[in-house]
C-alpha cells in the first residue's frame, strides 16, 4: 500500500470528526433556542457516517478491507420537544408551556469527547504514517 492511501484514510477520518464536532457545537449553542427562522424550537442535528471504497491498485487485492469514512448526511433528530412551564417566556403558549429544543447537553458533551478522541486517533495514525514515510526516505540515502 502506498502512503497516499493511508493519508487519504486518515484525512477522511479527520474531516468526518470535524463535521461531527461542528454539529455538536451547533447543538450546544442552540440548546435553549425556542424560536428559529423555520418556526418552532431548534431541532437537534445528528451526523450520519458512511463508508467509501478506496480507489487504487491496492484496492484490487483487498477490495473490502480498506474503506474511508465520509459524512453521508446531517439529519434532524426525530425526538420530540421538551415542554417546560414558564409563563413569563415570550414563546409560551396559553397554558404557559414552552417547547424547548430536544438537545441533551450531557449527551452532546459525551459526543464531543468521543469525536475529539476519534480526531486525536486519526491525527496519531496520520503522524505514524508520516514517520514511516520519512524513515523509508532515510533508508534510501
């Protein structure tokens, strides 16, 4: 396997985890947004990952062994809104209930930590590949 394939795999992991972190940050920043331009409270978003086969000569030998990750879609969570009693809120209904976003801050923080660790793992793999390439070049001297 050439080093560029390994770099592409690592880069796809970095891009996917970056997208996940962006969505988590968006969810956290809108955790109490009760009014959006679309109407209603903010809806939690999730990242959907998929795999993509790697094109190249190495793929002919191990067709299904190596795959890159990619962001397939960012979808809205289907979970319903939390109803909170707050008659003083500007978005309260006649009964004083406010529809709050379906964002669980603890879950988002856990997702952020998990995405951060996956990002760090991709950086480590990228660095290891770079070091192997450098050592290979040093052997040629």
